[in-house]
């Protein structure tokens, strides 16, 4: 893991604005643009799972799942979570894995990581599900 502190981080610490809830990217580095300091343009970070633990052979974006098959998407959400909400930050890891297995009709899916990022065009969050089959 890269523990070096860049000039901006050092200045934030001096000014008392350092974000102690900093998140890590997939390589284990602290993200520079945190969600609390850059709410509409933050860097993608690991929401669940760990950095550098194992390679993944598949990934999908939360919003694409809905676009690919809206009815299936909502059916699987309702079955697993009891609602059709689009906000994944409060969803459990195991339940998200179950959702992906239902959606892709593949019980061998093993969820490895969930990433959260920010859509630069509109400032809304998106989630990336990294998994192996």
C-alpha cells in the first residue's frame, strides 16, 4: 500500500480539513478526491471488499444492469431487498452477490469488491460490482 502523503493532503492536515474517512482505490492507495470534500466529482473508491486481493474476470456498473433489462433488474431487487431503490451504499455484500446471481442466472458468481464512483456528467454516484464466475 502506498502510504505517502502528497502536498495537498499535508496542507489539508495543517488546515484541519483532512478527511480521516479517506477511502482506498483498487490498488490500495488513498483516493485524493474524497466524497466528503468533492461531493460531485470524487474518485472511485472501494466500498466493500479489499484492494489487491485477487483479480476479477467480470465487472458491471449498477446503472447498466437497469438499462440492459429494466423488468429483470427490478424483479431481482424486489426479491432480494424488498424494494427497487437505486442507491447501493446501504446494501449488504452477500445480498448484492445474491442479486447478481439472480440477475445473471448464474449461482457460481462470487462477488469480490464493490466500488463507488461519481458520474462526472451529473454528480450522481454509481457502483461497480467486480466478481468472478
